[in-house]
């Protein structure tokens, strides 16, 4: 059986004017919007990878839930991937960050963020909101 490549994604959020907003970043080619996501390095925990990706790709720091919202499986270029998805309440927003020369960051309300995200990530937005309200 082929190895499954481990990835971690983070859904950065804030509450503004009683609305949940999600920060999305452009893909590295600038053609779409995504949440910060990347590989889990050897010896790294998925939660730690999610924290790292939020800072590198979006310039965001915050409080990341101990447990993931969930996971999903995908295949890209014949490689099976398991992505662990975490929520992060943003506490700091940097003006400059590692990938700011190739990515833009934008805050969006949930409906717009859901429309822009890949279908694999869309179900995690209502889960995140439900977790906030519990």
C-alpha cells in the first residue's frame, strides 16, 4: 500500500461586528483562494505544522485548537494526502511575512469564503462555527 502524505491546514478566523470572518490567501500562482496548508515535516505534529503554515503563508498568529476539526483524503499528482484541518483564532496580523511577495491575504465573511474554497474544505466552516458556539 502506498504511503499517505500528511498535510495540515488552518482556518484562521476572527469575530468582527458579531460576524465570523475567515482569512484566505491566494495560491502561489495567484489564481485562487485557499487556507494556509502544507506538509507535515518528519517528526512534526500536524497542529505544529498548521501553526507554521499560518505564519509562513498568511502572516497570522493565534490560538490553535488542540484537536483538529477533522481530516480529509485527497489525491494530487498520484499522491494520496491526508489533511488535518485546524481552526485558529487570530491574535496577531503581520504587515510583512515570509510569503507576502507571492500571496495576498484577505478577510472574508463565511459565505464568501465557503464559495471560494475547494469542496474538500467547505464542510469545515460550519463545523468551526458550531465549535465556537458550543
